[in-house]
C-alpha cells in the first residue's frame, strides 16, 4: 500500500451522521437497479461495484484509492437482510424495499446490530499486511471480537472526541480485549513479509496495538463510521502509526492497514441511539453540504414532468431514473410506460409517490396523482401466480371427474375440456389423490 507523500500531513474531520443516511438511500437504489455485483463464494463486492458505490457516496469515500465505505456497503446490505444475491447481483428483499421509505436512522441502527451478529466477513482479513490468517486454527471467532469493540464504543461519551490510543488504553483497562490469535502457538503463524523472520510469535512482536488495535480500527472505521455512528478525525494511513517499526519487515511496509490513519473518533447522536445510550434519535443539524436537498428540491408539473430545481443526491437521481424517462439534464417525464417498466423491474409505485410528496413544497398536480392512481390500479390486475403443471386427460369426462371430486379438486383447476392446471407445490398431493381414484398420472 502506497500513498502520495504530499498528502501525508493532510488531516480531515469527517462528520458521518447525515452522510450515512444519504448513502444508505443511494446503495439501496443501486441494489434496486441491479447495479451491485458480489462474489457468490465470498460475498465480497466486485471491483466495478466498489467503484459504482464510491461514485454514489455523499462526499465520496474516506480515501480516493483505498475503499472503505464503498467496500462495506454491499456487505452491510447482505448482513442486514436488506439485499440478497441472485445470479451474482444484489437484489432487495422485502425488508430492503421497506427500507427505501422507512426512517434511515432506524435502518442504520439495525444494520449495526446485524453486523455485530451476522457480519459477512472477518474484518481482520482486511488488515492485509498481516499474513498467515488463512492457516487452520489461527484466528479466534469473530463474533466475540465484535462484541468487545461494540462494548468499547458503547462506553464512549457522546459528543466527546477520543483519540484512538486513549481508546486502546481504556479498552485494555476495562477488559475489552478482541483477541486475534487463538493461542500463543497460533501467533507464530501470523507474520509480516516473511513467515520465518517476520513471525509475530517472537517476544515483543505482537503488541496489542498491532493485533487487537488494528482489528478495532477496522471495525470502527469500516463499519461504525460508514453507518454514521462516529465522526472521525483521520489522515492518510501511510506513516500515520509507528507501533510496528520494531518488527522484522517493517522497513518494507508503509503501513499495516488502510485504517492506520484513524486518529480520533466521536460518538454522535446516531451512534448514541444505535448503541443504546439513548432511547430516541435526536439528530444534530445537518451541515450545508450534506443537508437533504430533496426538501423542496423538485417541481412536479401538470404535464407530468419532474424538474430538479437544485442538485439532487445520487439516491434521488437513481430513483427518478427508475420511474421516469430522463428528457434533459434536470428533467424527467413520468409516463405510463416508464411507471409500468419500473413495476415490471420490481419497484413499488408507493416509493415514488412517497418521495414526490416529500420532495415538493406544494401538493402534486391532479394530473400526476391521476396518472399514479391509474397505474396503481392496473398493477395487480394481472398477476404471476407461479409455475403450474398442465395435466392432459384422455377425454372431458375424466377431466370433469378430477376437477370436481373432493379429493383432487383442491389441487387443480379446469382448463378447457380436457386439461387441468396443478400448481407446482400441489403436484405430489394431486398425483396421490388421482392415483387413489385409479388414475395414475403418466
């Protein structure tokens, strides 16, 4: 991992509370549009997906060339049950579709709790400078480690900055120890650069900051910060920490992880809510660059055009692209064809109606509400009830018998004179009942 020398002293404070709420909507829209791909085997996002997510994030990722938020979001959707893989693409579940209109802060708190118990990967695997992690019986179970970091975060005072080394000392004093190696012997399997000379099993070569500390940074930076629970004070990771310089191989290692640049953190109101410190979420005022721009940001015209008066968030643009036809840089046209195409792709018209009502300062024109109401009426008039088996009978009498007999009529429906339709899940029962009447299904 390398960095630009000129950026080494660059230090930034990133407030995440409102960013995360905008980013949640954006990645949900990306998933709804079928634009997120993950490995069927590892569940990790593809490089193209990481790039797509990065481009949709409010304010971008924390670092331009070291994905953190753009890597974490597809994993969080999966861990939270908001999306699931279908042919390599993430598709929204019923819970994910509900999250499109539910309060974002509740969904973010849910995602934090779900990650603690259902996280898709071991966060320590992202500390790539430490090799040997895949050897058998080396690493401890991940859920207890997450619980230790979560407990340490929940003990932070809301609104107060804590530098990470102070956090490490507090964790050790309180007994919050996300131990990485199963045993002392397992430590010898972990190494920097070379498995023999760079082994962490040597005395003094496996300090708390190098192992438990890097794991803590990974959980906090890649998941707590991405979900908007903590504000972060950070700098580029190269040269940010020197707690590994005595190790063999350190001269060839610019930094241990992309998380080394996390200098301090502050539990914000969303974090206090998600960790159970407060029963209700009382947000801080949104800064100007992350304030929701949807409030009053759209104008819906009687001719069914939707005009963006101000810049839209990526989530809003994706939503309008899904339901309307773009006719200009800031103009979309709602048509029956565009609405039906969205429904055919699995979208819910209620999502669009909800957003338009929230994004305009005046009631929707009657022509638009009529268009949406007519489209909603048509939805559901033709339904796909699933696959069926077509049963052909030798003559109409047999078809009539099977369609009316109490043993088979609940499992089939008459179709024409000589045919019956049997739902896939009812076929075994139909065959058994028909056999009992002396009509084995060939």
